[in-house]
């Protein structure tokens, strides 16, 4: 019985963590042009994908259905957008 309760508690905790995505409208509205890369990472966590070329970087947090994209020149945010946030 004790093992069953432990398994249920662990499963519930994992579901709560999965549901606590930082890719949401509230965090999107906290983004500002001029933020440093480290500030964006502190807000959204580690990016799911980044591409770099010629001193610019484009990073995506989330997946194809719900994401935040932030573009940087050097270490500074120049533009950001989202898909699927409500």
C-alpha cells in the first residue's frame, strides 16, 4: 500500500511539472527588446533549439504548436514572436 501511495505522489508531481511550462503568455509579455541572452534564459529556461549565423542567433522555446522565438544580434534581443499562446 505504501508503494502505491508513493507512485501516485511521484506521478502527480511529474504531471504538475510538465504543466508548468515557461512558454506562456505571461512570460512572453515580460520579454523586452534589448534583453541579454542570459536574461531571456533566466525567464524561459534553456532554449529547445538555437541556430547561429554571422553574429546573429535565433532561439525557439517550445514546439511547433506553441512556442516563443527570440532573435539576437550578438547577445542582445532585437525581436521576438510567438505561436499558439493564448
